[in-house]
């Protein structure tokens, strides 16, 4: 639950009636809670409120708003007020804001920013030269650095004097060629003697990433090594910036949301549920639903191709929904496990043979288990032992097929450079439905061959 919902009425009243007390309000409440209140205001009021605040305080609130909220407020603020606020934002947040805005508005804000703070504009240009969703887009040049020949006291002094740094958990040792040669944590500085050289308390065996690395891999790297900040190093060891853990958390949240939506056969939403328009929902959902609907045409085609068998043994029709749903369920399980394994780095593209072997073994085991239950149900319904064999054999085949298709499709999509999450459970279910029907009626054709033949002879010509 958002704290802003609880403090909203009181805080909103204070900010409206006494904008001069803004700093006292910000000292009393967390900026995230203030941002919650601002987000609930109409865009005109939110823009008016931020314009009244000092730019540094407005930036603290503004950079915590969602992208769509920032975009709406910027329309009311105008380029000049937006540029003053953007100048006080963290460099990576500033670059994200300009990327979110439409081209015309972004150009106008950037032009104003170049006039009032050329250094801030240069930082945006530095970040923008890297590909989307890369480490370069997440990094910030706001860090604490010292010469490698300095002492512990020099590093502590640098921390005290650098008020713009996004984090002071680490101090970076940068030589005269702008190369990162060492990293020292704040803990080591506090434990070290003031006169001790940095070479004694720092480490040259640090973890870093190139600016072109995908942001998901960056998140995995930070999680693996338990880091709160990760240096970004370019060609020839040139130090470009750092990525902080708060940005990585945002990446993980964003990527997880996209994957969950894709698994549900929905194009990823750019805004939260209630902030997304009805038209956008229809656009995002209709294309996938249409594709899945058309895919089910093949299920009907498969059923029609076995029309003679269905007419001969009408009981077969009763089990179609049960069998095809089992294939879809098993395929969905396998697909979800493999996609999640790929996302966490546990499963790589080269592991497909190992995954296939494991999924086939699981498919046989699960198929035997469900076959036993299914055959028991057939016997209780009184459809006879031969029909029970049809259901049992079909279930084994369908579950094996579902596990195979569900686990291998993400590998195929990744090999084709598509997002594996697009092999959503509904898509796999549609594919497995067709294959399941083919297995079912071919098993029935073999096991019940004499029954089908007699029914065909007795049928009126």
C-alpha cells in the first residue's frame, strides 16, 4: 500500500497553501511518498506544484514518477521549467526523461539545458550514444574518484567534497589516462590508517562491465557478486561511469513485468494497468488473441480430418478437451521453467540437449502418472479396458510432446534472436492442441481398429 494514500490529503494541502514550506515538508516525508501524492494530482496542479518548488527539490520528486506521469507533467511545465528540473536530476534519470518525451519536446528541453547547464547536456549525450537496454544507458558519471597515488585521507576528503556522487560506497582509483586501476570500499577506508597509501587498502581485482552489455546481464552480474555499484569500463580500460543498485532493481522490475505479460500473450504495457487507455489495451491484446484464434483453426481442421473415426466411436469426443488441455498444461510448465532459467542465466543456449533429455524423462514419468489416473477414470465410467489403453497411451505421448515442445521452443526463438518469453503458454497450448489430437486419433486408430472397421461397415452408404 502506498503511504502517499495515507498522508496525501494533509501533504497536498500543505504544498498547495504554503509552497514556501516545501523544504520542511520534504524533510518530514520521504520523497517517494511526496511523489505518490504528486502522481495523484491532475497534471496541471502537479506541474504548478513542481514549478513552485526549488529545482533541486522538484527534481528529487520528479525523477521518482513513472515515465507516463513525467511525460504528462512536462506538457504542462514547458521546456524551460523542465530543463531546470532536469539539470538537478541524476544523469541517467535525465537521459531516461529525454528519451521518454516525444522528439520535438525532447529537443526543446535539451536546447534549454545546453544553455543553463552545458555539463548536464554533455552527460546526456554521453549516455545516449550507447544502445537501448545496455549498461551504458544505466550508468552515471556521478561517482567519487581519486588518484591511485593518494592516501586514505585523500579518499575520505574526496567523499566529503563530492556532493553530486550518486553513491559513496566505493571510491574509484583513476590514473592520468582515465583508466580505472582499483576500487576501495568505504569500509576499508574507515578501517585504514589516514596516512596509509590507497594501494594497501584497494583492490585491482574488481568486477566491471562493458557499456554494451545487456541490462539483464548487468543485473545478474551485480546480484552474483553482491555489489551495490558496478563500474562501467570502455575500450583500453577507460572508466566511463557506474551503475547503482537502485537502477538495477528498476531494470529487474521492468524486465519481469514484460516477461509476465508476454507469458500471458499480451504485448508489454508501457504504463501501469489503470494508467493504460482502453484503446491501448485492445491494441495490445487483440493481435495476440487473433493469432491464437487463427491457430485454433488448425485444431478444428485436425478434428475434421478424423471425422470418420469420431463417427465410428463417438465416445472419443468426450475425452478431447481433457487430453488437449493436459498437453497445453505440461507444455506451459516446461516453457515457464526454461524461460525463467534463461532469464536468470541458469540455462544457456548450448544447454538445449541437457534440457531436452531432462524434459523427455520428466514427460515419461509425468505421463505414466497421469495415464494411471486417466485409465482408472475410464474404467469407472465403464468405457472398457481397450478404451482405457487408448487414453493411457495418448496421455503418455501428449505429456512427452508437451514437455518437448514447451522446453525447446524458447531455445528456437532465442536462436532466431527473438525474446523467448514470446513462446507464451497460450501459444504453446494452441500448438500442442493440434499435435495432441493427431496423437490421440492415431492411437485410437491402432488400438480400436476392429471397432472402427465394424462401425464403418455398418454405416449406411
